C-alpha cells in the first residue's frame, strides 16, 4: 500500500530543463549531485531516516540509467549550496533534501536545482508514516524522472509473484527494488500467476485452495480473496482488459482448454478460441484491440495474436518452445520465454512491426514468465541461473540484469504493477 501524501510547493520551467530533456533523449547520461540530506533536528532517529531516504532516492535515480552521480563536491553549509563548485565537479543537477519527523510521520522536502547557475526546477514536500519512509523517496524520484522524461519510471511500482517459502505457493508483493516484502494470500495450497487490475486495487490469480485450479480476485484494501471463476476443470491465466471491465482467461469446462472472455463478475461473455489444443497465457494489448496467447495447436507451443473478439488469428513465432507472452505498455513489442530443447529457456523481446528479436538472457538456466515494467524499459522474469527459481530484472537491451531480492524459497510468475 502507498501512504505518501504530496503537497506541491512550486514548479519552475528553466530553459536548461529542456536541454536536459534533449540530452536524455539522445541517450546521454546526466550528472546528478545528491549531497547528504539535512535534518531539522539532531536526533539519531531523524538522522537514520534521512540516510534511508537519501540512499533510496540515489538508488532509484541510478536504476533509471538516465543519470550518473556527480563526483563529490562541497558539503552544504547552513543550507547554502556552492553551485559553482558543484559545476566544477561535473554536476548538471543538484538535489537538496531536508527531513523531519513528528506525530508518527516523516516529512521530506526535496528541491532540484540547475548547476552551475542555481536556478530552481521544482520543490515538493512528501509526508509518509515513519514505517514507510522509503515511500517518500520513491514518490520524489517518480516526480523527478517525469520532469525530464515525461514518464514516471518504476520507482513507485511493485511486483507481485508466487513464492513457496511456507511450504505452499502463496502470492507476495514487493517494491521494485526488492524491499518491503509483503505476503498477500494464505491459501495453504498453490497460488500462482498473479495479474494486477489496471486500478492496482486487486490482483487476479490462480489458486488450488479448493482442490481445483480456480481464479480468485484478491482485494488489497480488504486483504482477502474472493472466487472469480470456479468452473469444472481449469480456471487459470486470467488477465484484465485495459479498462478493467473484462478478463481473458483459460477455461476447460467444455472439454477443450480454450480462451474465454469474462465480465467483471466472472460471467462468460463469449468463447474466443475453438481449437482442440491448449490455448493459455493470454493478455490484452494496451489499446484493448488485440490479444496474445500461447498455443500448442501447431505442435509445440508458439505465440499467437488475434483480435479481441477472437478473429484475425496470426502466428508470431516459429521454432523452439515459445510460451508466456507479455505485451509492452506501448503495444509495439512482446516478450516471451523460448526453450531450445536442451532444458534452457531464454527471454526474447520481439518487435511486432519489424519482427526483430532481442535475446535478453543467454545460457543461464530456465528464464520464464517475462513481464514489462510500467514504463516499458525493463523486464521482470523468473530464472534458475543460481539454482532455485528467483525473480530477476533486466534492462530491455539485456545489458543490466539483477536479482530482485534474496527471498527464501523459490519465486516465480512475476507481475509488474501497471
């Protein structure tokens, strides 16, 4: 849950801000100075909060790959900033932070300046409960990134996934940076394949709680699930339409494992596929006009695309064992897992217009169930590269890859918050 309450103090639009935007668009990194944040009191508790918020903001900014840290410059003296010295140190921007606490809340005031002229870009106040001080940093970085890219990035996002550390598979959520782990379900069976509702208030997932693969809808506000589809046979791989009014899911109550369109109450609107083969792992494009899915109708599983009403079927992949497709937020790319028959599976990103494929992983175990970040610049997936399944995050070019967190047990089927 997000608790940050934001208060806008002022926003300016200096000319250099446009230059920095163009610099980022050209792929050039911008140097940011982030000196230690100050506090309004000298208590150890406030000092610890200040360091936590500072370090979280710094890590969030570096994760974007848009920015580098400027070399160490002069310390702030009584709140005064030597912009000329920071310019000599190579900084293009400087972030000043002031942290205080009272009545169980932490207040973080962030100010961003151009270097070396010292023009203010924006200043904003963030207030969160003490137990969730890191959220203030995440919110600030989302605003900071938006100011220069037009996108809020991923700093304020979470990832849902399945984990078996309890001896059963349950659904968990965690911040994108591997912090703030929270268990959601207590089904005491198998809970897998979470998918976020567009409004981020609910998560649809597959559960075996009642001895059958059913679809359940977990309310984050209520903290409990409700059955969404409990028909005979398979009820699995549910995914929301962009407006949240419909769900595409795999059902087998009529014998064949087919795709169906359901309304928000779980009532069937129509059957979408009529193959005798298994059709699964379906999801909508961002505009709601297309659906991609995996099917073994041609032998081994491949990726297909069709119109949202089930017409216009088109095969997108050829060769290998292709499964678990996911749309990019812009709808121009898909990601999927491809096996080569040797037991290895890699993550592939495919451009839908050109057909060009980028191999994100290579010879590193089973890499499966990819999902795009909300800004489309990163992919989360499960991997066995270190033995047990864990969640990893990779940049879209595959150059940067890192484990989400050291979580006990095996983790799989990630879903990135939209």
